[in-house]
């Protein structure tokens, strides 16, 4: 296997990704993802493909949590891969799926596994506790 993305590039790309989310700048996706990138939300059962779909995923999050932000807590870098621990937070002011706006704040801890190709992000897979997230939003089911 040929490594195509250096550790320094990976570190920069991961910081760019979290900045794009926290600063509400989905247009930054174009510069950091491959054209055929995949973003998988394991807990939510969602897989999106391509830069436009990833940007739409971001915009959807901002629609239900206009103050959405995410902070990276740790980063481990491997050959064309990285793992990050992160915390996202905000206030749910719009509906999320079938859940109406609650006005509740949330703090969600998670892990992302990232794969890189040719100096860009090729795949992100997010893992987090969906039950905890839904409880924070007031879902009692």
C-alpha cells in the first residue's frame, strides 16, 4: 500500500474539517474532500456520498441547531487514516427527524475514523451514542 497523505497533511485536513463544521462554512468541504467522498453516520444509519451531499448534511445540522459546533479532543494518525475523539454541542431549535424542536442543549461525545487519499479526506465514519443524544433532546421513547 502506498501512503498518499502525510501526517502533517492529515492533521491539517482534520482541523479544517472541524473548523468547517464549527464555523458553519460548508463551502470548505470542496477543498478537503475527494469528489467521491463518503460520510457515514453509523448511529443515525445514514451514508452520504459526494461533496454536495456532505455539505447538505452540514446545512441540515445547522437548520436544527444554528449554534452547532464541534471540538476535537484527541487525534491519532496512521497511514492514510486518523481517529478523532470529539464533542459537539448546541441547542436544538428545529426538528430533528420526527423530534420537534425542544430548545434543549446537547453535548454529544463521539469518535470519527477518517480515511485519506491523495491529500484529501476520502471517508469519515462517525460513531456516537444516539440514545444519549435523543434523551438530551427530550425523547423519552
